[in-house]
């Protein structure tokens, strides 16, 4: 089997995780990683036997710190079939021109504006439509979470409207410059927040409104999701439908004692999951309230890792013509999704 | 004018604030405060010229630390017309028997179970019904906030249902033993939370569901409130109705720059408000979303002080027969409510 030759530009929160996931995939080859700063992660790339590429004007900076890059960005783009742009939010758009110049397929992240790519991508919603696209944008962590829930439910029940309150973590664990430390901040100070619009880049027909807050925690986002269906729904059927995908973990509070994001993360640590990552969307089963045509539930989103499986699926969709069900199954299997406590 | 003789049992977060409010009222006399521990607040009671009463078995403890109480609890209950029970949540129920023995009217706080008192109380909802009751329970800070909003709107528009997400502060500023420090905790891990039931102790006819989370902040709670009306509503009319009471502050983010609880509190400090208290319910005007029969808005609740005006109104309702509009107006005027930035 010929492997898909993948390059990654950026080795931050998303880039390093997607890199590791690609290395695990039997049908992919990570042929190089681009970094702009010679920090500990650059050394780790080299130590792990990966090929490090840098922008031409940074060659000397790297050499001065004793790191010998394998080549420059352009060398890598010439060789790869697809590049996963995992540069900081907004920076991907600046690379767009050079990607186009080299005629390489690109997967951008949700931190970019929607129009940076031909299509916004969410595995459980529109993988099929995205096959063969020139560029894709894997939507952000919050949007990925909402879409996983909505598209899973919408396969079984017709959704009338979604009204979701998003409680965002203030900073990732490694970020020591961000806040707030003691505040609840409107994000933004109006309704709807941009998350509703972002969901609509994938599901333009959906009546969705969101409001969002930032609170002083680093571990996970939490969503309070209220959905109205066209017809009455049954709690058991809802639970059954949510069990249909490994991308969703149904967590029973009573049998696990897990009633907070801190406890979810502690369980991931106890399971030996690397970096305590939880790429699955976690839904607290006990919170599922269904009455007549209303559904209300609470879900937790691990902002650092939830988009990793979607990036893997996007790589396959953009360069080959995979079977939707099989590619998702392969990704889940190799990443070990769905195996929790 | 004969003044209402009020006693306060407990001088914590609520008690000390209600005490100060009573001292400001022209129709009330604070004839004594009960405390069980000889800490700095006990000294402050004496220094402020208030009469300190203690449980009989604590007399010596106080005397040993150099504080000379004016008498024991029973002395005070014999003299007062009404006691505001501001003891810690659940402790009020234990005093119930002695209050009844002395035939004194009682105002309990929201930390007690609903059945501790004859009626649950909320000024803008059911003051008239509570006149002359033997005992009242001023509902908790979150419930007071929801009821202020709901009863103000319901005067003008018929509410069909309320679905509110409550984001709670983890601890009050003085509490140094509580958390979480880095987590979002379900409170409880099911829908609805008890807040919906508590609202129904005042409005039994209301279709309301709530979900609640605890987040690591000390300053204020925040509510994301979604309301469906029987008929279509207009944003301007909603805003006009919310302006009808001084118990609600409409905050314009664009002209003030205030988009977080930390900034609300900073403004209260800049205004020289004692302890940066904000007894008003704060509604961010920019968040008010109205479309067809739906309303969505975000409000902030200063948990330490929001129930103070309701306690004052409850004192009048329980011992006299006040005009609803006039007593609320008097409370608001004396406490300086509605004057913000």
C-alpha cells in the first residue's frame, strides 16, 4: 500500500498531537514537521527521528542552537501530498499563498477564518462531501464537539433548534499568560457567539444560537446544550443513538463518581493516556433530560485533543476517496477511542 | 412612628449586611444581634454600638476573650417583634423551636429547606401574599435573581417556559477552604438542578428547568437565561420592562466596557460601594436576544448582597401591612439601588 505523504506545519498543541496520530496510522507517513523556533519541541522532533524543516530565514537561528534542520519549508512542500497547517490561529492564512504555489492540499485548523479553505470539515457530518477538496478546515474544538453531538442525533431525530451555553476554559495547561484568574467573562458580550455561525459553516440549515463564557480553568470546556426536535423523543432512544459512535463517551456519574472536568482528567491520567488526552466528546449520561420534544444535556470537551481524529479523517478525505464509515472506524481503532472507565 | 423591633441571629455574609440595611431604615430598629463566636465581628458589633447577645452556654467563652455580651439569646427574643435568622444554611431549622416558643416572627434565608417557613418570599413576585405570615424564607441568591427577572417580565409578557444555565461562583471571597481551583463541576450531575424547584416555591405554575455548574471564581454567579413566551416579543419592549425596577441594572457593554464579573466588581469599588456590594441584579443589555417568542440574556448575581433588599421588604411584610409598591420603593431609595455607572 502506498502511504499518504503528510507534512505538518506547526508543532504546538494541535500539531504535536496530530503528528503522533499520523505516525500511528498504517496508511500515512509523516515526512516532515516545520517549526519556526528552536525550543525543546524542536529537539524532541529530532530525537524522535522525525525530519525537521524550518523557514529559510530561520536556518541560522536553529544551527546556532545546535539543531541541524533537515531542510527548509519549501523542500518539504515539494515532497508532501498534503500539509496539516497547525500554525497559531490566523497564521495559517498567511501560508496559504505558498501552499497554493506548491499545489499542495491543505488542512487548516478552526482558528482560521472559514473562507481560508474550500470547506469546513467535521467527520460525523460531512466527510463524504469533503472528499477530494483542495483544502479543508477542521473546525475548532467547541464546534467539533457541537457537531459530533448534533450530527449523531440528527441521523435519528429531526432537530428543530439548538440553544447551547458554552463555558470555556480560560487557558490551556501550558499557557501561563492568559486569564481570567477570578472572573466570568462574556465571550462575546452578545448573543449569539461565533460558535453558532461556525457550526453553520458545516450545517447551514440549522437553527442554532450559542452564548459563551470564559471561566478560570484550564482542563476542559463544558457545554449546556438544549435541543428542540420536530417530534417527541425518548430518553432511552437518545442514549442508544449516542452510543452509536466511539467519538462520544457516555459517562455515568453514579457508577463512576465523575462529576467534574477535574475528575474526567484524573481518570484519563489513571488510564495512562498520554498527556491525559480525551479526543472523545464526553457526555454526562445522568444529565440527559428528555421530555416531549425537548432534550437537555451537559458535555465536556478536551480542547487540546478533540480535533485530532477529525484531522486524521480529513487527511484521508482530501487525498484519497475513503469509505466514510471505514475511515472513521480505522481512526477510532488506531487511536483507541471509546475505551474509558 | 413606632419602629419595628428587629433582632438578627447570625452575623455572617448575610447577617452583617442585613444588619447595616436595617440600621439605615427609618421604620426599623435593630435591637440586637446574636453571635456564637467571639471573633473580630463580635468586637465590631460592640464597637458599632449594637447590642450583642449570645447563646447561654457561650457566655463564658465571650467573657474570657474580654467581650461583655448585653445578654443571652432568650432576652433578645423576648423583646423583638421579628428575628432575621441569618445562621448558616440548615442551622436556622434548629432554632425554629425556640423562635416558636417565644412566639416571634421569623425570616429565614434560602439556605434552609422550603418547609422551614410558612412561605418562600420574593419581593417582586409575592410580597402581597406574604403580608402577616408567621414566618418567611427569603429564597437564595440564585433564586432571588431568577425570580426578579421572571416576575418583572411576567407582568408584561406571558411566560411559557424558562430554561436557565447557572454558572456559580465556587466560594465567597472570604471562604478559603472551598473549591474547585481548576475544574468545572456539575452541581448537581443531573437536570434539573434544585434551583428550578426553588423558583417554584414562589411560582408553582411556572414551567422551569435549570442546570448548574460551579466554576473557580469568587465574585458573582452568572446565568444564561432562555425564555419562551406564549406570544412574540419585541427587544425594545423587553428592555423597557426591565427598566421598570431599580432591582435590575441594565448594563451596556459598549458604553461601559464591562464584559465580565471582575469588571462589574471593579466598578462597584470605584463607586465606593461598601464591600463592593451589588444588591441589584445585573443584566448585560447587549446580550438581550429577542426573536419571535424567544428571549435569551445573560445576568450576573452578587451572591453576598442580592438578598439584602428582599430581607428588608420581608421584615415589613411579616410584621405590618405595607403597600407593596411603596415598601419596595423605600427600600430601594434608602439602599441607593439603581445608581450605577
